[in-house]
C-alpha cells in the first residue's frame, strides 16, 4: 500500500539526547526586498548582510544551514495590517517595518522528512541510519499552503560529511510504512549547522548543489 505522506519539508519533532524538547524558534530578519519565497519547513541560511534566505536561492560559496523556517511576521504594504504567515511570499511587506522570521535553529534539533523514493525494504532503510543525505527540491514549496516540498533524496545517501542531513532514525508510522514506496518518514538532524560548536562555515550564499 502506498504511503500517505506528501512533501512537507522538515518538521521539528524533538532534540537529540535528553535535553529539554522546547522545539523553540529564534527570531531572525528577512530583507523586505527579498523576492525569494521561503516556505514553512524549508532549510535557510544566514547571509553576510545579517538577514536570512532560503537555501539554494543564490549561487556561489558554501555555508552551513542556520535552521528551518517556521513562519514569519510582517506589516502589509497595502493594508498596513500585521500579517502572521507560515511562509514568506517574496513581496508585500512595508519596508518601514521589519520582516521577522522564526527559525528552528538548535543544532541538536531533530526533524522528520519524507523520502523522495523507495528505500526497498525496512532492513535496507535501517542500514541508512547514521548515513548522510541531501535534499530533493529543497527550495520549492506551495504558495497555496505555504508548506515546503522538500524531501530527502534517497539517491544521495552516503557517508559524505558535506551532505546537509544526518539520518538518525525512522519514525514509527503505520500509515507510512511501505518501504517499497516514497514517503517514508526519516528522522534527521542538520549536518554542519551554522550554530554548532565547530563554527560551521561563514555566512554567505550557498551552492545550489544538493538542494
């Protein structure tokens, strides 16, 4: 039976280890002139300008992921009303007010993300735990729901340390347990987190590779 999961990007579910699971988000800023849509569940990066942007939005350089976009707050340029949205549409903000973004940025945050293809069997999937992977369609999403369409790209699973995601488990979900089909919910954390103690890579713009 096919899995019921559709694409939803990265969904926070806990933290690694026994630390308190607050699933807290930190406030950052989006430039009011940023025309790149940022969807709930999308990985984001820090820019050298002090703002954040969706991963893969600009070419060149390499940067550790800051975290995952949870939503934003801004003032409408047409109505003057404060807008609370689960995604940044890429326009419509009054430049006299900040565009606030709420990011799940704890380096120990764990997320669930669905696979973009078959994992063959439960045994094969279990063998991928502790491996790394990249995103499939990491910068895309729906302007109707505001939800990211990011999935984990099964074809990229490897031990390569530079890959964006570390697989740390498989979510127990009876409705999404057909390992011969796409949509298996994998538990991951961000590799090379910008806020991790190792200092990650300097803020800048990312390569589009693997997103």
